[in-house]
């Protein structure tokens, strides 16, 4: 099979220490035909003047796709690379892995699933390094500056993964790397079951019919059974944990979620983390057709779903992990109970909170019905 290559910026190439990847140029002058030739081998040290020479000689340098991970790793350590540049590369590699299983034209089998999970794990490991000190609002801004893919599920899965990593870090400051990786990988794969849901249902901007909604609601079960397949093994990954995130991310704290109606701590911790990340991304990340809330509006709205949909303790930590944005109060609005982050809403189902007292109530004495009257004490 032909190797594929991706273009890189001259300024982001590692200098002064062993280069972990080979550098290539495209020697073909024909636009449609590409012929890649190695111009600098890995394990040699590239100095500033070598690079200047290359800049003069070549228009563009490339790295082989199968060495992308090595390139990203070297970039994380490179002070010249901005977080946006590194994050977008990680996002590209995560998308290429997700695409292996989400593309309906591609074959699907357990070997491909194992390869995908293992590739996703590498992407998550890199995310953990880049997101080292990101607060939720800082992360939300980083996410907004990354370019969006046509297929919403890719963007959404990657965003959820990043929020899961940040939230778990805030929850457990001394969290182990393995746990963080499982939180991130669970987030990245949480909607895995959607590979079996037709795209016209997933992206239907006009909302869903009841029948289509029932189809979409099967995705946690589908994802779970795909991972539960006997014999799937990925080194360093506890698939039982990942499959619980996949299975339980639409369960609710109050037991009214799906597919099984689990409640409170019956739901795996990482699935509860994922539920918050899923909810937050669905209401704050722009999809082509819907209006979204600002970070602070999103938090204020979610605050009203604490104890019903969301784990109160986890949400409190999430909310306190906002560093630079003031949380506005949206006194009179809440998200409708039927809100489901999976649904492609044209407009978010916000509703007014029933006021406890209306203006008419003031200054009036309410009659108490007989049954409500306090019983007279017997003497
Ligand atoms: Fe989902
Ligand atoms: Fe989701």
C-alpha cells in the first residue's frame, strides 16, 4: 500500500537534537501525481543552517502519516509550537482513527476496531500532555479555535474527550496518567454505537421524529456490544471501563436516563464525567445550524439540571474550574427535562422556570383549603 504524507511547517521542525521522524519532499511537478523523496533521515541532528538551506531549496516539507505520532510528540516539547497548532494536529490524527470505523464505506471488523482504539489511545496520551494546565473555559476557547470537520460526531467526540480529561484532573489533582487516559479514551469513544446509526438521522437539522429518536437511543447498547465482543484486546487499555462509559453516558443521576435507568453511583464515575462533558459540548459548541450558548450561559443552564441529569458533586467541580469567565445568572431559564445532547436541535429546548410567585400573588391573602388547615391541638 502507498504511504501517505502530510505537510508540515518549517518553523516547527525539531532542531538541535535527534530528529525522531524522516523529512520528505514531493518531487513530482504534476499536481495530481505525488512522489515523495526522503531529504533528511531520522536520528540525525538538524541544525538551524540545515533548515535555512532546505527553506531555500524546497517549497514544502512532509512527514509520513505513520510517523505523525512521533512528530506530534516532538511538537509538544517544542517551545515554538503553539497549543493550537499542536492540538489541531492531535485532532487530525484522532479524526483519521475515528474515520476508520465511522466511514460506512470502510469494512468493519474486530482487527480494525482494535487498531482504532489503539490509535485513539495515542491521540489521548498526546492530549493529556497538551492540556496540562487548561481550565474548562480555556479549553473551550482552544476548542473554538480548532477547525471544524463536516461530520459533527468527530468534532464532538474529540471535544468531549478533552473536557473529560480536564474535569477528571480538576476532580482528582493527583490522578494517575492511566486514569486520565481512560477518561479521555472513554470520551473519545462514548458515541461509538453511532457507527450503526444512519447519518441522515444523526445530522437531521430539522429535529427527529419519535421513531428516529428511538433509533438514536440504541447507540449506548450498540457501542457496548461492539466493545464487549469476545477477544478484543488493546494493550494498556481496560476495555471494561471504556465499555461502561460507552454504555452509561446517557444514564441520569436521578435514574431517568437510558438505556437501563441506572442512578447515582450505580453509574461509573467516568460515565458521569462524560455526561457533563457531553452536555456542555452539545450546548456550547456551534453546529452549522444551531445557535449556542456562551460558556457562562451554558454553565448557568446546566446548574439547573444538577441532581436530575447531572452528578451534583462533579458538576460543582466542573463549575469551579472556570478560571476567566464570570458565570452569568440566567435566573429564569432552564433546559427542558426532555433535552438530550444526542439530538441535533435547530434550537435548544430552553424553557422558563415556573415562577413561585407571580406579580398577582403579592398583596393577596390566599385561602387555605380545609384539608390544609393545621389541625387543632387537642386539649
Ligand atoms: Fe451519546
Ligand atoms: Fe455525545
